[in-house]
């Protein structure tokens, strides 16, 4: 996000304050993350209102493990702008040359 000029903070917040926007998740993936304790504390990305932009499986695994806190990267954008930014970023990443030409 630094390269894109967007401000953010990396912090920890109560899991109960984070709001998922995606309810269809791969429960098997979540169960595997819980069983292997494989979340490596990689932060999830949330909007300024704490809506999840990226990291739903990590959030649900964290919640299933009854952890009280989760690491987040909180953007300074609202949900709609965050989702638009994420979509534009992903599109730009997939159209950039890979150097293998």
C-alpha cells in the first residue's frame, strides 16, 4: 500500500470488532489452519470501519480457535473504497510484465 500512496496502520484488535463481508468460505481450509496452527500471525486487511478486505479464512480460523485478538492492517479507506482499491490493485498486478519475456 505504501507504493500506492495509501495510508494504513498495522495493529492488533479484538476479533469481535472485525466484520466479515464474505460468508462463503472453505471450511476445510479453516479446519486445516486451526489443526496446524498455521496462521503465522499474518495480518488481515480491514477497512477503517474494520470490515475485512482480505483474510477471511484467517479471521474464521482465529475465531474458531477463540483467540481474543487478531493482527490487522487497517486502511484509511471506507469499505467501498477499500474494495475498489483492492480490485484495481489485483488487476494492475496481473497486467504487469513478469520479466520472463
